[in-house]
C-alpha cells in the first residue's frame, strides 16, 4: 500500500510522451517555496477553500467529531486536533469547498487505473512518473509500483529530492528509466534554512548515483530569489551536475506562485508568499553557463 494524493492522467512534461503522474504524499523536506504544500505531510489532510464556501452548514452537520464550527463572524473553523480526516464533510459539500488529500492505494489498484490509458502511453512513447512529495519516502511501494509498470512494458520516471538513504535509492532505482534529481543549494546552512534539512545526503547520493543507476538522468534546480539566485551558487550547482557521468541536461525551474491558494486552504502560511514569480526570460545566462561546463541547461517554460 502507498499513500497517494493525486494521479494526473494524460500529462506531458515530466518524461517523454503522454504520461500518468502519480503523486505520493509525505516528504522529509519542507521547502519554503514548495508548490505542492499538500504533499509535505504524510498524514491525510482536509483542505478548505474559504472563497467557495456559501456557509450552508452541511459539513458541520455530518462531522462525527464536532471538528467544524460555523462562526458568523469568520465563517467556518476546523479544529484540526479533532479532525480524523474521515472525509464526510468533503462528500457533504455541494460547492467543492472541502477536499481530502491522501488516500491509501494498493499497487494493484493503481495499476488498474493506469491500465485504462495504456494505449495512449504506448502510442506516444510515454509511461508513468512517480513524484510527490518524495517517492523515496515510501520506498517499498514505489519499488513495487515501478516494478509492476516495467513488467507491463511502461516507461518509468521518478522525481526525487535525493534526500533518502542508500537502501531506499537502490531498491527503487532498479525500476527507473529516467531520473529527475533535485539540487537546491550547494551550501549546507542555506540548504538547511530553505528546506529544513541538510544537503549532505543529497550531494553524497548524487556523487554515487552511477553505482545504483544507469538510466537517463536530468538534474533539476529550482530558481528561487532570495535563496539560490546568486550567480556563484548557480554556477556551483551546474558544475556539480556536469560532473555526473552521462547526465542528459540540467533543467531550471523558476519559482512561481501557483501553490499559494493551497497554503491558505491548509490553514498554513507560505514563507515566501510575497515573492514575485521569476521572469523566465531573465535566465538565459544560465544556458551560457551550462555551455561553458559542457552541459545543456534548459529553462522550464511551464
Ligand atoms: S474530515 Fe471528518 S472529522 Fe474531519 S472535519 Fe471533515 S467530517 Fe469532520
Ligand atoms: S458544506 Fe461546503 S459550502 Fe457548506 S458550509 Fe461546509 S464547506 Fe461551506
């Protein structure tokens, strides 16, 4: 069994062709700029979109634990300590103001769903991408699911922060055709401040990645002003990536603000909420930097 928070069918952009993106819930990092904050906690959560709520009170009536209150002054309140994430309020709401994030699924259940679109993946040269959250946070499930995909002849890709122990990496990477590996910051203190974790395992795993993985490798670098936009910091990361044998390219992921509404729906505040989105056109110099290090640098256009 694995805890999943979304499966996007007919996706493009995280691997070749048309793909299914399977999002796993739970991540050991807590990046301040994370665009999927609902992916971070391993527990199932209920999101509340206040702007959609009409105050009908249906959710209050069905909640078995009394977690939801209806305050005329502020609208709905949810006592998270009382919420068991049963999902009854989500089913009761007619306005899609409440959303349950995180379901436990077996490998067979996910494979059944993926099998429905199989001809799209096959005809387009696509497949399945595991992302999150951090797929290596659930290594047994990720390995079993990717192994099942390989046995069905599907191309497999994995997105990882690289923050995982060696055993988890070896277990999962055996079933991966294409690996997206994140580099966020070369400095230990800045990495700790921005993500909540040390970068030591990330750098160590990347330096030894070819002992465990012989497939296609792309390094992804989030570009976050105030965190890692310093040219010297970018140069160090591109240099580090260029030293990995057989790396295909580096992809730069400019910071955007698309996840902000989800922070509000989770009752959380984004630590970089005031940050303006990055102008992608301003990042052309990173391509030149890549050329100087003999590696292609692509700026993500999404
Ligand atoms: S998920 Fe269940 S316990 Fe939590 S607020 Fe909704 S109805 Fe209440
Ligand atoms: S059921 Fe939906 S619309 Fe009604 S009060 Fe609850 S969240 Fe708001």
